[in-house]
C-alpha cells in the first residue's frame, strides 16, 4: 500500500467522512463534522472536554479497561494478560514503554508466534522521558496503561490491516464509550520508532489525543525505508486519557487518582483551588511543556493576567498542587516497578526506581507533607487492589523496600547538605556567583543531591542556580537503554566457524555421556570443530569442559570450549587432528560433574532465597565453578546471618527431598505463558525455543546449562560467604558436595587446633578465646602503665642533668630510644618536670626532638628558630610548631653541641 491508499481508506468514504486540511497546522484529517476547520490536536485547539464530561463523573479505570477489552473480545480478539513493566525478555531496554514492547523483537521479527492473533491487552507502561513535566502539565504521566489491539500479519497469515483498524477504533469509541461520532477526528501522520516506521492516525476528541493507530510495515535502515514482509497493527489507547475525557476533570491526575489526591490535600492542609481558575489553566494545559520554558511561560502569563496576578504568583500558587499530582503519579509507578521485581540501586532499572522514589520524596517536602511515602504507597495499593491484586499481595515487600529507600534518602540528604555547603563556600571564595550546570548532575549522581536542594542552599548565600528544564528527563533517558554487551569470542574463532553447520550437542542428549566419537570438520591453529561434541562450551555462567581428543596417531588436550552461534569450537594444546579424521573425545568427568552439581545448586539456592527474602529477589549474575560458585541476587538490605541459615536450611532440605530436575525445550511464547517471566533469571535468551530447567516444585528457569537429574546428587550445600557487592545486590558464595564437606573440615580443624592450644574442650573454645583476649587486654594495659612509669623515671634522670644557660635550663642528651614517638614522648616528659627549659634529645640513629617550655614560648622563644640555628651547624632536616620540632640529623654526636651553641646565641641576642 502507498501513502495515498492509507490516507483514502474505504471506511472513511463509506461512513461519510470528509478529508480536510487543518487551518492552523496544515495536517490532513478526516471528520464527520462539516463545520470543523482544525485538526483537533494540540496546539491547534484548547482542551474542550474540560468541565464537559462525556461519560459521567463516576466512571472508573476498571470500567474503561473492561469496556475496551470486552469490546474486542466480542469481536474475535483474545484477551492477553499484561506483561511485567520490567522487560526481562529484551536486552536493549529496561522498562516496557508501550504494549508493542511485549512482542519485540521475537514476534515482530516473525521468529516466534504471538500468544494470540489478533489480541487485545491493557499493558502498564512506564516512560520517564517527560519526568520534568509530570504533575505540571496536567497530562504527562510516568506510568500509564496502554490499551491496545494488535494484529500480526506475519508468515503469510493475513489477519486485518489499516481499514479494519480504523473501523475498530471508531467502533470502540462510539459504541463502548458513547463518544459522539462527529466529535472524533482522525489525523493522518507518520510514525517511526525502534527501527520501524509506517503511516498512522491520531484519534482526537475535543482536543485530546486518545489513541494512535500505527501501521508498521517499514524497516528503517539508515536513511532508507524498506518494505517489510511483516505488517503489524500497533495501536495504543491511553486508558487514563479516555478516563479523563469521559470525566472532564481539570487534570488527568484528578481523573485517575481522586481518592489519593483528596487524602494528600487533607494531609498537606491545602484548600481546593478556585474552580474557575483551575478550569482556565486546564483548558490551556495541552500547550504546556516545561522542557520549553519560554512557551509555557507565555501560556501561563496569559492566564494569570485574566485573574489579575503575575505569572510568578500563579506558578507559586499552583506549585504545591502540582507536587501532589506528581506524587500521585509517581507512587503508582513505584508500585509497578518494585512489584514487578525492580530493587532500587545505582544501575539499570534500579536507578530509575530510585530516581522516581527520590522525586516523590522531594515532591512531598515541597507540598509540606509530613507523612512517610510508605503511607501514600499503602493507600494506592488499597485503591488499586482489584485492578492489580498481584501488587496488593506483595504489599509487605514493597513497603519494606520503599521505607528502606526513604531512610537511605534522608541519610544521603544530611551528607548531601554538607557537600553542597562546602561547594558553595568554595564558589564564594573564588568569587563565583553561579553553580556550574554540570555540577548539578554530578551532585545528583554521586551524592544523591537534588538540584532543588542545591538551589535552596545556594539562595542563602546569594549564589545562583539554573536547573536545566529537562534535568530529570535527561537523567532518566541516559539510563533508559541497556548498554550493549561486548562479543565474547575472538575474531579467529568467528572466521573458522563461518559456513559450518550447527554442531550436534551430545551434552544435551545425555549429560552423563562423557565419551564420544566425532568427525573433524575444521581444524586451524589451536581450534578444532567437530560434527558433534559432548564438550560443554562456556555459557550461561557455566564454565566450559576440558578433556582430550584422540585419533589414530595422536592426541591433544582440550583447554577451552566456546560457541559461535550454533557451532562449537575446541581450543586445544598440542598438535590438532587433521580435517576429515575421526576422533574420540573424553570429557574430564570430575570437572564436569562438579560443575553440574554447582549449577543445580545455584537454581536451588535462588529458589530458597526467593522464599526467605521475598519475591523481589532476582538473579543479578552467577558464576559456577568447580571449587565454589557464586550467585548474585537483588535485595535492598544486607542479608542477616539468620537469613543465610534459613536459605541454607531450605536448600539442603530440597537436596534431601531428592526432587527430579528436568531439562526440555519449549516454544518461547508457550513457556512464557506457562511459567511467567520469572524464567529469565539468567538474562535474555536469544532463541525462539527456550531450554527450560525445572527443579520440580521449586524453581523454573530458561537455562542452557547442564544439571544433575535429581537434587540428591548435589550433596551438601554450604554458603561460605555473603557480601554486598553493590547497592541492591548481594553475593552468596557457596560450595557443594565434597568441596562443602572439605570446607567444614577446615573449620573443624581450626577449632580443634585452637582447643588444643587453649587446652580446653572444643565446645569451650569461644569462652577460652574470650578469656585469653581479656587477659591480653589486661596485660597490654599494665604494659602501657609500665612504659609510662619507665618514661617518667628516665625523664627524671635526664631532668637532673639540666645545665643552666642564663635563666634557661638546657637538657641536651643522646638517648637509647630509636623511634620518633619514643624520643618525642621522652622530651615532653622531661619538659613536664621542669620550668623554663629547653629539652633537646637525639637518638643514636639521629632522630631528634626539641621541646621548649610554654613559659619560654610565651616570651617569644620559638623552637623553629632554634631548629634553624641547630641545622645551620649540623646536617639534617626537621620542622614543627612553636614549642616542638622533630627531625633527623646525620651525626647525632654533634647535635648536643650544636643545640648548646644555638641556645647561647639566642640568649646573647636577647641580652
Ligand atoms: Zn492542526
Ligand atoms: Zn542455570
């Protein structure tokens, strides 16, 4: 189909629509209203639905969702359950931003069948790109439900295309929502995103865009558009927007969160705004965009004049209400994120969750709300209980995570204030009058300090802060896409594998078969490719197998095994077998079985951790080893020793129950709907068919690794170390089987060794050590006392040797003490016993100290001056303060005479 055909769909003609050109923006649109001259989109018109409800004030989100879903269900669409807001099946983004994300790339590329076709869904979606506008424009949200009907015309199957799509949209709006047909306009436009493009219609009612109908049929390659074989109907109807339209409320937040806002207003002690003014702002709010401050300022200035106030006054009046709006929005999105398994942290989706929580807390402070954020969250959970029972079920965990974040935020603020004040002092000192903008994101990223806090502190000392209007949006977009992962295999291996048929994977057919015969397909340098192999290649956190290859007339050791696509390469040591020859492969059994046990144990421990710590726990990484393995899990708090024991106990119980472990292949869509997205613990699996590993009744994961056939084979599981490797991620290091036993033995040896040293029974070791430590402390105390007594004694001896120079007592002696600390302490002790004294001590190694009595210092005698005079006579270095200098001289025996002369010099100067 060409552009013209999309524009002139038969539906419009049949229903009597007219094609017009917008008087304001010039875009083409279809309408049933002969009088209409503008397209109905922003900014061509005002929000004409404000205060003019189309559906009665009592309509609820659930009703909108239900009416939409059942309309399409009755018309041959299958209702599909929502996907999580965390895009576990994709490695390019963290969060689901639209319903089509659910089907990218697997379904849209035609690699996997869609769960139903056509289908209808209401998909919670998160977009943080307009974070700075949320609460302020009346229409932007971080979280919204995108209702959609999708049809996938893929693989020769033709479901429906543009004409039917437009007809459905018209049908659902008029029939299910009672919108008058002449109020609906279809604006023709062009859409592109995520590497795809196509024509689209924006569906507008009374100035509000309620739906977008995209016909995806191009692939964007550079500047070129390439027609795809696949034609995908990608629609999106904003549930909240429809609700807003039906209720005619001043803002989308008033329509979606009426109860929450009532409570928040009461708590903040805010009156309701003057309805006339509220409506005046609301009707123009479609034109607001605070990422373009000049534009928004113009719109607001116009409104404020009508009410006889300045723009600043109007903005100040609206500010606390806007904060409550933002809070109502953010708190629901926070529930979606944490409820779907995001633990706040400094990376990935965790970063975005933390950003949102901190924004919510800032807004609470700005609106003067004293209640904790958890109370707002709790209220939201209650209100949405019937819409999202799955979140209500997780209430305890969600509140725990939020309250932990809240505490952390308060701590960060305390520290942050100090950092900001220090920065401001420096700026003032350097005579600067403005905080550099790049400092603001640095302060947020490394200290969690919000730019508003910087502005508050700066205002006190008269320093200016200009917060970029898109500060938060740009932080969010910097963290929205997942970083690309580097290719793990070297170029040489890639080249060798080119054009080679897939290797038959004997390790999947029977993980216990470790000897096999195969033919050499390619061999070059150290690399060998066989037609089949029992050697497991590196992958999925499981290390490769090692072993040997034997052939007539030779043998070599397999040092490493890697995978390129479906081809497996053996890196060998020694001479490699010739191409075309037959080889016998033998996998190192001990290593393989140890890895299998460790891998199965990883799945068992993950299942135990989710049961002990909560369902928010996800695998953040894992590395299996022969001696020990590690499992990194997301968890907001430090894992307590009791929790570690509980995990160990559960894990070992599962081992003793000897549950079966099954591995099998399953169609991606089938597996996802059967087990849920919890499958993707090990990350995204780039295959249309998933290999599922199931520990019966305990854990199911998409996993390419090799496992024991029953949990009993794993043997003892012992967690040997727990550490927090980053914010929100903890690492469990564990050993299994014989390695675990050996670990216990080592501890046992240590205890019995201690027992025999202490000469006590093994169960009395702790008491014994405690006693020993107490004794040791007592001995150290008396040793310290003895040292001090000895010091005083020596000091007294030295004091007795004082010479008189004029009215000054001079002590100048060589001492045994060698350490700086000892020489200094001794000099101080001598000085304490005398008045008007100069004490100069030097060790045999040349360390010296000169202490001048306080009386003399007060009279102007400076130890530093004395020091200079001494160092003029004897080679060395030293320095200090007015009453004490320390240093080192090359010739200790001449120090005494040098000091004596220096003192005499000073005394004579004064006389
Ligand atoms: Zn227009
Ligand atoms: Zn696994």
